[in-house]
């Protein structure tokens, strides 16, 4: 019976993975492009577990019948095996929050130098000179390392609020290379606002490029904010 228990646990694991992918909860853990891989992995786990249990059932029936003839049959499931299902049920029931300000505060807001410079062709999409919508991830890097193309332009960023020191605050997004294990905080210092919004509040801000803040460990991107408005938390909170 132990093998059937193992198969049952694998079925629950596969079902949990499928449920995460279907319900968009997977976006709390990995990038959107991995959805189909999760669905495939979950379905394969379920199929393999069911096939293994069905194939093994016939052997067990024959074996149990032989034991019954000599009076030495064994019945029941190992109780400890069921404990393996607790984290699976927790994964299905508990809706974990995405990484937020608490995780960002443990990282440096300094913008890392890009390995390869990126094209600034996005400026051509806004010939009128109005606010350019940019991911926080891009602005936090380009505002430091592509200054000449950013000066004199206004931008619109969306992210959550991370408190800084002495009343300062940052517009923040967490970026993923693969999953939350490698999450990096991209932060832009908000200037020109006397009062910071609440911690972890999602906001849309509009403002003009500002000279980066100098720190001992590097420069931090900044934006002189002209307007701030709260927004709903997006389905995908990572960039």
C-alpha cells in the first residue's frame, strides 16, 4: 500500500501545480512565460502517478490474495505518509502575498550598470513630449546610465511604495529572472512629495527625470513627482 500512497501524494502535487497555473497564483512564484511548463509538469505528474498506481494494483491484489490464503495479510496505510499531504493542501488553500516593501527594504536601491546598453527607441513612440510609460525596472537603470536621453522628459511609473530614510520613499517593482528566489528590487526615489503614501500602497506616479542620488555604493534613480494616484494591485506584481 505504500506505493499507492506515494502515487496519491504525487497526484496531489500535480493537481496543486495545475491549480496554481490555472488560477494565476503561479505569478507569485515565477514569470508568466512559465505557465505552460507548469501546466505540462502538473499533467505529466498526475498521468504518471495514476498509471503507476493502476499498474501496481494488479500485482498487489495478487500478492494480498496469496497472503490472505496463509493468514498473514496486512492492511492499512502508514499514518506518517498522510502528513506529506499537509503542505500540498496548504499550497492550495493559502494565498501567499507577492514580495513587497519588506523584501525591497533589504536590498540596495542602487541601479546596476547594464551589461549591454538598450535601445531608446521607446522615445520615438512619444513625439508629443508627454509622459512616457516605462517599467520601473527600465527607468531605474536608464535614469542613471542613459542620462542624456532621459533629461527633460516626463515619465509615468507604476509600482508599490517602499519607505526610505528621513521621510523619503521609493516607487518599487520586484523583477524576476526566473522565480522569486532570484527576485531583485528596482527602486526609483520619489521627490517633490511632502508626504509619502502608505507602505506597500500601489500607485501610479507622473513626473520628470531628476538627477540621480549619489551614494557611497552607487547612484539611485530619481523622479520629481508631479502627481500620485493609488491604483489596484495588478495581477502580475513582478516585472
